[in-house]
């Protein structure tokens, strides 16, 4: 889990996607009142409107979801301080002095370089996600255990965050293993809570849901900024070292999760199975077979638009998601930065995503969302290439803050735009199915860029080449976007008759006929 996920906000296909300024205002559903209250103090009225907004019109599912976004913000940001502590402890265990560059120390611990630890954690969690998320998706659809999965994953996350308070030179390696598992369980939590979004959307309507999505994004953004500021301020005020700062951060995170996860999952309702589980199939087979059917349907009936877009997502998302993982290691090992400096860079980057989102909106209006995303990928790649050759050592530390602004602009442009393209190219009637498939496309290849970085680092290549390798994934995503049909055709394709539903029914009927035929043969024997 990385800061890139901070911009990876909830995706709810809606009918009306407009500018932020034109989003419908949340109505005051639960405040009551009549026309005689017009003389009420203006400040009081404004406060009531604000409180009503964050009560989400009394929708407890939306309230629970908002609390989970706060929890996720704390988890994501705590990883920054934890990562720098892991690198420091691994370097000490390998016998690499703190003032030694990663390229100058070839010592290894547990068979790898200390500078490979964070990316190796990302590889393990990415592989687990790619292999097991389809099964989790099947649990969401074919069993009544959605809420249990959310509660169990929340408990696991909180427990591991608490366990990591005891991070030190003797426990760092098992803590790193727990961190890899924690990153996977975090994705389980995300997928579980995302499963509630269609229900929230149906209960509130598309216009209200668009507004709620904006509020969810604002809440998570604010929680991440608040968590970062609290931890940076404590570290500066108390003069904490790398390990102590990580321990304090994990302690704050545990309190943060307890006050958010507990009320959140109390609000989330029990949900019965959405589909009946076939008697002769287990959840492992169902999860992957459903993704396979969906992929075949998209390839056959939405090949000019949605197919190329999802392929672009697979690669571009992998590159962007790995960027924040790799950048932590790069800043610590190449630029010699400590956890506080890294935290400040991420804070600057996070704040820069706000104008980045607006920039993407403006360019999309002047061109189209597909063209805007192409421009984003090209610009993102060029900035990264420039960073590779400019940020060469500790003497260039101050320049990283400028690149933090630039990369923040790109990430703020990247994610909302990607979500808009998906929302607008989504065939009507396949919201839940394709939203789950979209989530899987965004996670299926996240392990590959960190693996490439790790292999290059272990081979003795300078880390700048590992950072540069991320551009390859952005470029491949750009190639697939080039293959997409013009934006008007993509929109029309999404509005056409639901061919995919007919395809799914046809495949299901064929499978049913085969099962009946096999049962007949067995009976004859």
C-alpha cells in the first residue's frame, strides 16, 4: 500500500460526471425545519449544513465508508516512517554505516541488500493480491460474509500496526514479513468496503453519489495530511530517531484505527450473498472463471474502447503505484534523506495533487479525457527521466522538493482522470461486475515494477536505472491508449445495446448444457 493509493479513490459508475464546481450540493435530509427558521443565525445554519454533509443524509453505509477512508489514510501514511526505519535497521544488520551510499555497501542480510527490502515487501504483497483478490471477490458475491471479511481484515490491520510498535534491531525481519501480509490484507479491506458502494449509489441516486464520492476523497486526503503533520511535528519537537519515530507512528496509527474502524464496521450492515454459488465449484475456481468470462466479453464486444483502456490501466497503474514504493528507497539511499525529510516530501506531493486534479480537469475540457491522460503519461515520464539524471546525490536533496511538487501534480492528474475514463466507458448494467474487474486490473501487475527494481539493485546497478524502469510501464500504458477508438466512439459503444449480458447468458447456457450432458453420461454408465 502506497501513497499512490491515496489518490485511488472510490470508483462508483454514475450517470452524471461533471466538474467539481458543478457537483450537486448535499441536501439537508435530516435536519428538519420550516420556513420560519429563516431568521436563524447564518453561522448556525452553515454549521448545520456542514454537519448534515458529513452525516450523508442519514445513510449509515456512507457514514461507515467515510470512517474507513479515515482509517486507510492513517495506514498509508504510517508506512512512510515504517519504511525508512526498516531500511535503517536492515542496513545496520548488514553492517552498512548510516553515511554509506547503497552502491558503496555490498553487504547483504538474509541474502539481499538492505536497499531491496521495501521493494521486496511490495513484490510479496503484490503477488498475493494478484493471486487471491479474485477469491476475495467471489466471497463478496457468493457468500454472506462480506461484513465478516471487513471486520477480520480491520482487526488484522490494527493488530499488526500494534505489533510493529516493538520494531527494533532484533525484530525488524519478522516485522517486514508481517508488513507484506498487512499490505495484502489492506487490499482485502479496500475490496470489502468497495463492495458497499453500489448499494450506497442505489440508495442515494447518481447525483448525490457523485457528491458523496467527492466528500470521501476530501476526507481521505484530509486524514492523510493530518496524520503526516502530527508525526512530522512530534519528530521535530522530540528529536526522534528513525526507529523511535516509526514506533510512535505505529502507536498513533493503532489509536487512529480503533476510533475509526470500530464505529465504521458497526455501521456497515450484514449483506446476503448476491449470487447463488454453483454446487460443483469452489470459490477459487469461481473467482478466476468470472474474471475470465468478463475479460472475454470485453474483448469480444468492447474491443475498440474498454479493452484497450483496461490494458493501459494494468501497466500505467503498475508504474504509478510502484513509484511511491521505489521513491522512498531512492530518497533514503541515493539522497541520504531521513524519515522526516521523506515525510515532508510526501506531504508536499500530497498537497500538490489538488492543483493536479484541477489541471487534468482543464486539459480534459479543452481536449478529451483520453487525450488528457496521454498528455499526463508523457509528462509524468519526462519528469521522472529528468529526476533520474538530476537527483544524483545528497548535494541535490533540496531539488527533490521541487520534483515532489511536479510528481504530485502528475498523480493528482493521473488518478481522477483514469477513473473518469472508466466511468464514462462503462457499459450500462455492468457497474458491480466491471468495477470489481477494474479493481483487479489495477492490482494484477503491481508486483512487477518493484521486482524489476529489486533485481537491478541486487545486480549492482545504480538505483537511478531502477527508477527509470518505471517509465517503461507508463510508456506501455500510453501505447494501449493510442489503440483506443476516438472518445466519441467509446462513449457510443458504452451506450449501445448490452451485448455483454447476452454473451454471459450464452456462456452460462452452454456450461449448463455441458453439465446436463455429463450427468446423462454418468447416469448411462
